[in-house]
C-alpha cells in the first residue's frame, strides 16, 4: 500500500492561525490533533475526500503551546450516500518549533520556477554556514505557472525538504502563479485568509504583511487572453490595507519588535511598458505603509537579481516605506538559483545572499 503523504506537511502562518496543509497520494479524509483538540478538513461539517490536498486551520496559540501536532486520516475505500467504506484511523506526529528567542533566522526563496534541488541546496548552505532557520519564506513564482496541477507540488517539495513540517512557512503568490487553468484554485493549494492571497501574520516578535500585486501587465494584455481581473483585485487589496492601517493595533503591541512586508513584486520601482501599471495605486500603497504601518523591511523577488534598495535611491519611484530587499537571483537557462537569509537581531537585520556553494554578499540594516 503506497504512502498517503506525498510530502511532509507545510505549516503556513496566516493571520492568527496556522494552516497545516498536506499533499496526498490517495483519497483520504483528514484532521489534525493538537493537544486534546481536533481540527478537521471539512466543508460545512462534511469531511473532504476527493482532493489531492488537505488543509486544517489551527489557532496559533494552541499549536505554539503544544509544540506538536498529529495528522490523523482514514484511507477511503468507497464513498457512498450510505455506509461509506474506509480503513481504520492512521496517525503521524510531527514536532513544531515556534518562533522565539533574541535572534530569529529566516530563509527566502522566490522565482524558483519549478526548480527544487537548487533552492533547497541554497537553504542548506545558509543553515550550514549561519545556523538553523526559524521560518521559511516562499515569495512567488515558485511553480513555473499554474497550467498543470502538478506544478503546485513544487511548493510542497521545497517546504518538505527544508522544514520537515517542523517550522512555519510564509507564502506569497507571484505573477506567474496567476497563469494557467489551475490558477483559480490558488486558495485551495496555498494559504489564504477568507479566500484572499493577502493577509497579515505573526511569528514571535515579528508582525508581517503579505501583499499580492497580481499580474505585472494590464489586464487587457493579450498574453492573458481575457482571463484576469487583477485591477479589481488590487482595488480590494487597497481597501484591506486602509482597514488594516486604521486598526493598526500592532503598533501598540510592545512584544512586536519587527514589522516586515512580503511581496513578490517590488512595486515601488518604476518599470518600462507594458509593466508600468497602476503607478497611482502603488504610490498609495507605499504611502499607507510609510505613514501608518511603518515596516522596517520589505522582502521581494520578481526581477531575478539581488538588490538592496534604500528609501530615496534611484529605484525608489513611489516613496519606499523602508529598505526593499530583492532576495533571489535566478538564471533558469543554467538552472542557477541563489536565495537570501535574514537574521533579525536586537538592533539590526542582517541580509545574506548565497547560492548552493557560497555566501555571495552580506548587508546590515540598522533598525
């Protein structure tokens, strides 16, 4: 009998919860037990089974208290209207390490474009040179596109090999993720809050915000074949940002020492046609972040080369709210990938660019 788990679980941080997500090889029903409480993959009380992925939402405070979770599942023999047939319950337990301590380390991967081995080796190199990471960031265009359902597996293969299901993951959608017949299934295959691919999160002393710029050209571009409404999507996100800024309770939380933004596209840059979309929107986003949310760091990908852009630099077209780090360098033709690590210290944030063989650059941002 083949293994049910295709990869180790991914523990995504979203809002005040973790979304524990499991890719499977066969039809199952599934739930997760944390302490003495169970959280089910269900739809209005009905256990899901006709899926190749399961997602269970667990309040962060519960998982961080127990530091362990058990995936429980039944293999489905035959689902029927009456007297469905299943195998007995099977279980697999994973330890979980919550983000804590004076120093916090994260590794960032963007623009893998279906590469798995190369970004995993980069994360391994960082951990060998610097130390174990506390959480992982996947920042868009990790699959090549969403034209094949199997492309989503790239996300879970990378997460599985780096985290072993034991540390949190932050996921941000990229513009290539919007392309293909399965792009509309993004809320099913990746972490979302209320179906939205933008949300805030909390990991120990870090409060974070995931933003999603959607596509990088006008909706009318013939490349999209009338299949996107990203301008409308960005309008909704603007309302989300306005409400978040109005609430701004994270500003008064003394336990929060770092505020970061994760966005695939470094939207405070000006791009040539046809990529010079909605500059007014991105100027407004930057203003809200700068005036109300006040992040110390924004982490991006998208342009396939490393960059550390300080406010007011030549790449700051719309008023950066903070330093913007582009943390991936990619040459897909040569299967070359380099990622970036971040060390959050008391008085600064260290940025380390590396490939699978060596440390390439180091930078320090005073905070």
